[in-house]
């Protein structure tokens, strides 16, 4: 066993009122950090062409981040998406501090780690290992990862679920729904209940590590011997519903490539590999890993390979939905508005009888978002203001009340994956020939 004394952490609060209290305190910190003037500016500029970015002091940002990290679960996932900052809601300094949420939840106390190990492996669990490091190498929203070596010499990463996090999922979704309704965050005229139910189902699946192991192996078979990508093997003798045992893999979080320590060629190649994978997932595999958290990708500079982690959010996509997205992509790239309209109706973005003005607004937004797919040659994400333009126009549509229908709830996670892939390309300031990829897959 490792002689590390282990981290001093806290248990996950799992009761709804307790989590609502913590979430309320976090929201209060955010509101207090923005200030009355900032809140007024945000409301005033809600539909303006110059959206206000949220600027928090480092102290306020860390306090807000620490509260979400202490809660783990669904609210921490919300914070992870906020920290990726694809819409430029936060200033760069604020987003940088919040980036700790992507792999730095507050860890469990060592005694709680030992209790989980004993519950899953038996009271003599330590006999299975030659070495077990109690200090986690990563801690995310649902579990934390420990490095271990078995008695037969296997070097593993053990993902151990936080006790109580599974019980917190329903209360988190209910609390986020309550806050969303209270703060007017839902689009007018749209029932968000089916989307919340889909999020609830997905999070419960993410909390089942045996199901994740099955998804990982299915995905690994689809990837095959890809020279740019690596997926760890599952070790079934040590995998349970609460512990996932995988090969240990070296590497740093993929967004670290944005630092001056890495060359442009490395950034471009990494972003291109993951963007191509995103298209393969939808149009070739019909199986999408829908969690775009940058911490789910490790870059190994020694061989240039990217290790893919965390398959709890893997979802199959029906052939019918794939074909609808393919039709939408083809029509958008070719600029065929009637084809776009038909595909949007089939997916549920617009209604069959929506006014032409509303339809044109949606089609204009989609054509704008597809700019990288239509651009000849390499698209330079470093110099593009596409995110600002899409965010500005999408936000105005979101709050306008023009929606008469909504797409199937499962599209929620496909949107999340594609948004994350584009945000990573922007974070890495990458240049990618997406038009050429589109010809291959679409």
C-alpha cells in the first residue's frame, strides 16, 4: 500500500434540501460577485448585439467553484460546461479559475475510500493490490480516480464513485428545474420537462460503472487500432457498479495543449483527430460519447496519441435520427434552404406551420453555425468570432418565444458533444479542414 496519508475531503451532500441550500449559496455567491450593476447590465443587454461578459473577482470565482466541487453530481457538471466558456459568458480570468471544475471535485476522505473498497471487494480488499495510492489523481463530478498496481503486476486506474452521488441526481435535477423556472432560464412556450427527464436518465446511467464498462468495450471495438486514439481496457475482475477498473494511461488534459509548451502542429493534429472522431461517432458508429469535458481526453506527448476516458455518457443514436442530421448537414452545406427546412421539421427544430419569418431566423442561425463546414481549406478557430455571433443570435431566438416545437430530448446530448468539440478547437486555436471531413462523412 502507498504510505500517503490521503486527502482530507468531505462526503457528498445527498438530501434535496441540503443540496438546494448549497446550490442557493453558490448562486448567491455568483450573484453577489456580479453585483447589482452587473445584473442590471445583463438584463439590459439580454438581446443586444454586445452581450455583457460576467466578471468575478478571483475570490468570488473560487468560492463559487469550491461550492460546486463540494456538491459534485449534476450541478458540478453544469459548472464544468460553464467553465468551458464557449459562449464567452465569462471573462477569460474567471473561466480560467473555473476550469478547475473539469477534473478537480473535492475528494472523499481516505476513510470513505477505504469503506467503498471494502464494500465492493471485501474486508481483505488490500490483498488484491501491491500498491494503492489513496491520494486521487483526478476527482470529477461522479467519482475520483486512484492509481493502483495489482499483485499480478497490472497498472490500473480505479474510478471510485462518490457515495451519495447517485442519490443526489434526482434532487439536483429538481433543484435546477426550480431555479430555471424561477430565473426565467427556460425558453418561452417550450416544456422542458422531457429534457430534464432525459438528463435524469443519462446521469443515472453515468452512475452505473458496470454499464459504463460495457459501453467502453463496445466503443473500443469500433475504434480499433487507430494510430491517434487509445482506449484503455476494462479489468472485469475489479469492476463493479461503483468501481471501474481500467488500464492506467499517461497524459495531460487535452486543453493543456493551449499552453506555449506545445507546438501549433500538435494542437492542430489533436483538434483534427477529435473533430473527425465526433463526425465518425454520429455518422459512422451511431454511438456517441456525449460528455465533452476536456478532462475526458488525455494527450501523451511521447507518441502524440489521445486517450479517451469516461464512457458513462455514451448513447446510441437511431438510424432515423442520424439520417435526419445527415440531411440537415448536406442541405446546410449546399445552401439548400428547402432541404434545411424539411430536415429541421423532421428533427423538431421548427414546426410544419411555423411562420416563414421564424423559419428563416432558424435557418439563418444554422447556416451561420455551419460556417466551418462550408469554409474551403483550413478553418482558423483562433481568429474566428463565430462563437460570439452564434451565441448572440441564438440567445435572442431562445428568449423570443418563437418556438412552437422542440426536438427529441436525446438531441440534447448530441448538441452538447458537438458544442464541446467546437469549443475545444477554439481553446486550442486550431486550424482544421472541416469541409474535407464533411465530404467524407456527410
